[in-house]
C-alpha cells in the first residue's frame, strides 16, 4: 500500500519499490491491500518481492512500518544499517509503529492505509523540498 501511495505522489527523481521481510517472490499482494489500492484509484499492485540484498543495494533509503521489521532487515543484511528507518520516525511523527495488517480484517487494512497516507504526505513534502 505504501508503494502505491508514494508512487502516486510522482516526485521527480524518486524511484519507489516495495519489498517485504517475509514476502514470497512473485506472489500477489494480499487481497485487502489490492482492493484498497484499486478503490483509492492508485496504480494496480504488482507481485510481491522480498527485501533481499539486491533490494537493499538498490535503495538509498529504506522505510519500514515497524521497528521489528527494521531490526530484522538490519540483522539479516548488514548493508541496510544506516539507511533503514521506520516511516513514522523518519517523518518526525514519532516512534510508534504503523501496524502491519497482514492477515487482519478489511478495517485493519483501512486503518493502516490511513496511517500510511498521513506519513507519506509528510515524506513526499520533505522529498520535494530536498530533491
């Protein structure tokens, strides 16, 4: 969902990719995520890809929804250290995690979607000012 929201901002010079800590390569995104993305009018989601060393090498900045995801990635791939932050911490919202709705209800996904939209609006403004 975060990828779709940030891509919709169309920030010049910013490329966006999503990768999951536990994603199985080539599997479709969760049904609720795909549904919300379509309903919000964003670009159709692609297939899942894992947060692997290639994805970490590609990225200048890696943003996670939770501190646990951040720590898992940094432990698994040393090169992620120093360029991985939680989205809320990076945007100055605070250190509270954005709940990962995986396996949850449609309402859980909507709650997360709203939190992502708020944080990504702040992120997009910052990126536009600093690009």
